[in-house]
């Protein structure tokens, strides 16, 4: 791969799959090891030669975050290169946006203003914005802590099963109890009452979202990644068709198999929305097809790349390239938007689990056949498996991660996804 002159420095905040995927993207451009900071080291960035993770206890929250970033900024304040700062998780993205004015004195911070972020990051406010722009989302009812504490009984207006999830995904990161899930599929009124009580009794304060459960398996989901330049113009959109999700309680909703897809109607709808709200930076949307009315219904927008977003880079649309061309090379302004995956022959399947897990658990349909054909033609890849970054310890780590996936699918798939 031909690499241009190194005239920028990326800084990643986080150590998860998203961090490793972005490190791969930047490494593919520069050939240089990427610096990251995080509050803990997670498996995807262990035993690697392409990203160096410096651990700062308490870094994921203020005041440790901003105090640490001021020290980090001093290291780069006299740099001749532009320094690009990217958060890999909801919390880090929110903290960068919160302190964007100060951090932008040293770093390139491709994020929306904090007021807009707080509207989009909170699902309740996001759905209100969807109403303004006529974007479809599942039928929804909101539950408040005040209602729970008043002893009010919540009767679902939708038939069971229903979906239940926190409105504030950042606050949810700090809530822990037995049976906690990223999102719940509730089968009965008794279960609904029990889960609501556990959530609020264990310290959660924000609203809960009760939603009509859109029927259908994981293959009805879609995921869309976009990059919007500093002039609020969408420059890249890449649609994925998830075929399988992680069934483990703490990871429900995490995709583990994505087939690239092209849908100009979805691209046009989301492009109009992002440009209308003066968005900037990376965006990641989750949606599900509802065969009852033939509409794709939005679940949420993430103000960052997702943990599975390496599928974009894998398919030839290097995620790091867009922010570099936008803020360093200044070449995006006059470029027409790229609508990815229009050439079927060039598509590659992204996997987050071993091939044998995908073959066993993904629903048999035409998309699975297409995915298996890509596997047979060796047109597939993984985020964490990178030939230029393999060593004995990392190979063992990936084996152990895959072993756990096999075990978790065997244990949880029937209960949560069957």
C-alpha cells in the first residue's frame, strides 16, 4: 500500500474493538503506531504493535478526563502536525464535545456542539427530533423514575414481547445488577414490572424507553455509517446488513456479522437529515426493517463510529481517510459524496465471530447464501485479525476470544435470540 507523507497525528480515546479498527485504518495510511488513552485496557488492543494504549485510571469521567487532556495537550501544543482527537465510545465522544472549545486549541475535534450532542445521545430527545424530520422509529412509550417511585403500574400499550432500554446510554454504563442487559426483550407484564424495579432500585435515574418489538430476526437490522465534513456536508455513507448479533446479555445489539449493502433511498433520507441539523464528524445509525408497513425504523444515532464499523474500512472506504482529507489535506470540500457498496463484486463480509459460529447461528436466507459465497471466495475479514500485527500472544488472545464467543452463543442464543 502506498502511504503519503505523514503530516498528522491521530489520538484515540478508548481501547475497544472500535479503537483497534480505527488504529488499523490510520496505520494503513501512515504505517505508524497509533497512540491511545483509556481508563482500562480491553482485549482487542492487547499484545498489539499498531496501537499503544496508555492507561489513566478514572479517565472516562471528569474531572480526571479534562485534567489529563490538558497534560496531553501540552505534549502536542508545539507540534508541526495536526493532531486528530477521536473518542471510541459514547462517553469519550461526549467528553470531547463537552470540552471542544478548549480542546480545539490543540486538537482537531470533529464533533458537534455539546447542546446538539445531548439531544441526539438521549434516545427520548432523538425520537422527538425524528418527529420533526419525519423519520420513522418504533412506537414508543417513556417511563420515568418519578412514575416508578410513585407506585404507578406500567401497562404495556403494545403486545408482548416488547423492547425496554435506557434513554441515556452513557448513564447506563455505570449501572450494574444481576440480569443487566444492554437492552431487554420483555415477554410478560410480570417480567416488565420486575426489570423496571431492578433498574431504578440500582441507581439509574433517567427515563426508560418501552417500544413495540419489531418482529423478525437479526437479518432485518441495518447499520449505517457516515462522515460529515466541517462544512456540514455528507461525504461518505456506508450501509451494512447485519446477519447476526451477539446474544450475551451485556452485548445484545452488538453485530457480529455484516454484509455490505446499497440502498440509495436510505442514503438520501439520512443525508438530508444530517445536513439539516448541521452535523459534523462520524455518525452511526441502527435501524430495523418492519415488514408490517415496509419501513426502516431508526433506533438510535451514535456520535462516533461503532464497534463493528471496521466493515467500512474492510470494504475499501478507509474510515480514517475522511477526517484526514477533511482537516489535514483539505480535499473533501469539492468532492461528491460517496455512496458505498454499489459494486456487488467488490463487497466483503465482516465477521466478529468465527466462521463456524456464523454458519451455525445466522438465519438461513438469501443474504446468508451471499455471505457464504463471499467466505468461499475469501472475501471476508475480522477487526482484530490483522496479518501485519500478529504474534504468539495475540494469536492466543484471539483464540480465547473466539472460544468465549462459541461458549456464549451456545449458552445464550436460544434464550435471547432464538
